[in-house]
């Protein structure tokens, strides 16, 4: 984090300009942004480059930044050398944005603790980007790319600008559901691009669920062979998963996979015989299956092997273990489970059985040195949890999520908010606005409780979403969540946000992301985006 006192001193006397006119519309809004009306630089396609400052702890060969320099150069000059430029421009040419990073660590993965703060100082004498880590430098490059704008004569221009920026919350996620509909690899990669444009830093991959099991397990290939929609075409191979993880890393995005159990597991059944609970109708098995069978030793043997693999495939220190919507009817119908309940003295309290399963699962997963996120039901059902569990709040009936946030944090757990951010829900009109106006800390609690809120996630559940409508449904609506999680809590003027978001949506179009319009209007690049 940037020391705030130092920042305040640097800012003394500067007039803060929010969004007005060309070159100042940045999304999400930086913490401090000052754009001068006069002075600035033009960037020439033949001369402009990104480079490492001499003072930087990382230099050429740092893949994350080398590749970011290439990406952002292309975003600035999409036509390469074919940009019309007015050679007679009186504006000084600035040839280089110098990037200086304090910490080493080019080969690392981003983590919850990675600093993402950065400073940008643009003047007609020099252009500097300083950051503690490469991840902060990535955020600064994004801001720089949004500050550049084309003048009428085609010249790319950056106003004299100072930015001091850092995220409000460390966990700013987006959930994609690849079980209800399979999303092709390319759609996931494009989503990661758009996430980086919005400074999102966590891809929550809800990779499997009841309808299909597209994650190709090397230890249990039958899971996809028998559980994917089509095991030849609708799967994520080990290579695909590696590609996603590296693509995300290069953009400063963590990949947290979700393997939801014991419910939401119907697609696991065919490939893992004996794993799911056989449901009974009267004295006989009905032929249908319920949640994972929590009374068998083989279940835990399976989970041990399965999560050993998951833990080695996904480098992030967190996995999402689901735990939501466990339907007890099937467990209740099964005579062996009834007997087990009696033996254990659980009575008719099936949350105790759920608790037993989850505790054993948490022991297994923590034995692989992983931490975990779980949906709120585990807390609601009084499952005994380890204190470092992150509770993901998703239920949104009549504003109950604020109460839940209060309960989760009162119990001392860290909380993630998604309840008001189910972007798969759509309504006519400007439905990004209520999403935008959510205040994650607006619940009753002490400052210590508020400090336990580590961020939130926009969710795009897949019942009615596949590759045909994913992108326009996500963007720019998810941008509303991105700004809420990045920017100062006082940034919540919808008129100002509208202007910047409409502008940013045009930027997304220009970058090839088919973001839907907010309202009437047009973009200069409407027609060239495809
Ligand atoms: C940026 O610079 C241009 C050209 O000097 C100026 O017209 C514009 O008002 C400036 N933008 C802001 C936000 O001051
Ligand atoms: C960086 O170091 C090189 C070699 O010592 C020097 O030529 C160059 O001027 C330095 N650049 C800056 C911006 O200080
Ligand atoms: C399950 O494992 C426990 C502890 O290892 C053991 O006591 C029990 O006999 C096993 N049950 C079966 C059915 O194998
Ligand atoms: C958020 O903005 C308010 C009002 O400008 C300011 O007092 C506060 O310090 C800012 N918060 C942070 C973390 O910078």
C-alpha cells in the first residue's frame, strides 16, 4: 500500500479533476487523478516505446512486463505504422514511458497480498510509471492506455497527468460458470483480457457442477469421459487449464477453481461410481442420486486423490470448495445413512452430517497447503470451520445479505460479497446502476468487522448464458462491480459514472470486446470493432 500521508503531501495544491473532456475518463476511477488542461505529450507510432527505468528492480526478460509492453503498444497503435499523424504538431513528442518496479518477482503468481499500487507522472518532459510490484505496474499501464486519446488530426495525445492509485479491496473477482454451458477456451481468454481492462484480479472458475464435468482430471479421466457434455469437444484439457492460468498470470489475475461438493455434483456420478448417495423410494433405490455420500471411507479416499491433483494443477493458494444448497432429501431417504445418523447420535439433524463431510474435506484440502473459500451455507448450517475460511455471501432475498455480512464478520471470518452482483440476472434499462451503488461495507458492525471484508465477485451463472451472449451480458455491466471494488467509496455519482462507463464501453469495443450499450449514443469505432 502507498503510505497515505506521503500521498496527501504530494497532492497538496493539486486540483482534482474527476472526469471531464478528452483524456481523463479512466475506468475504474483512480484514487487520485489530476489532469492538467494544458501541457502534455503526443505519442508517435514510429518512436513511442515502453521501457524499464534504470532504477527498476526488474528489467528486460521479465515476461509479465515485456508482454504487457507489447500488448499495450498494440492497444495504443492498433494500426501499427499506418496511423495518420500530423507531423507539424507543436506538441512535444514523448518517446518513452519509463517503468520502475521496486520488488523483484517476475516469475511469481499474483496473490491476495500482492501490492497493486502505482504512480503515474506524465508531463512534456518525462513519463514515469512507478510501482512496488509488477502487478501494480500492470494496473498503471492500463490506466496509461486509457489516458491516451486521439486528437482530431489522428495524433495520439496524453495530457499532463498525475495518478496515485491503489485498490480499495484486494479480492476483485469474476465468476464464470463452465458447467451449465461450456465456454470455449477463447471466450475465457477474451474475458481475462476484459477483466484486466477493468482491473479485476481474480478469475473464479466455477468449472464443474450438476449439468457437466468439463475439467479433465488426469487421475480420473472417466469424470470427463462420462460427465462432460462431449468428451471430445466440451472439455478443458490439462493444457487448456495451463493456458488459462498463464494467460491470467500475465494480466495479474489469480485463478481460483471451484469444485463444489457435496451438492451440485450430479455430473461426477457416472465417472466416479459409488461417490454419490443412492436415493431411495420406500425400501428400494429409486435409481437417482443425491449429494456425495458422506458415510463411506471411499469417498474420502477419492477426495484425497482428487484434491491432491487439483492442488498441484492450480497454483493459487486458495480453492473454492462450494458447499452450497445441499439437499438433504436424498440423504434422508437412504437407510444406510439413517443408520449412520443413529450411530453418530445426530438425530434428524442432517446439518451435522454435512458438517462431518465438510470438516473431513477441509482437513484433506489443508493437508495440501491450500486455503479455501466456501459459500455462506456452511456458516448458516453451523458447520465447524477453520478460522481462516473465507465465506462467500451470495443469498439475496430482501436485502438479507447485509445481515449475513454482519454475521460472517462477527464470527471472525473473512467475507466476500456476491449477493447483489449476479449479473446473469438482467432487467430492462440501466441495470448497472443498482449494481454500481452497492456499498459492500453498509452493514452493522465494528471497524474490525468491516476490515474482514476482502472484496467481492461479479457472478455470471450459465443457465441462460453461453458463448453467444456472454460478452455483451458481462460488459460493461461487470465494470460497475470493478469500480465499486477498486475505487474510493465516495466515488458513486451515477452521472459521472455514466459518462465514463459509456466512454469506457467504446474503448472496449475498439479493443474487440462486444460490450453492450448503456443507452442511446454511438462510438467512433462502432463499425470497425469486428
Ligand atoms: C487535455 O488536453 C487537451 C488539449 O490541450 C485539452 O483540450 C483538454 O481539456 C485536456 N483535458 C482535460 C481533462 O483537462
Ligand atoms: C540509464 O542508464 C544508461 C546506461 O548507464 C544511460 O545511458 C541512460 O541515460 C540512463 N537512462 C536514464 C533515464 O537515466
Ligand atoms: C473406515 O475407516 C475407519 C477409520 O480408518 C475404520 O475404522 C472403519 O472400519 C472403516 N470402515 C470401513 C467400512 O471400511
Ligand atoms: C476517499 O475519499 C475521501 C474523500 O475524498 C477521503 O477523505 C479518503 O481519505 C479517501 N480514502 C482513501 C483510502 O484514500
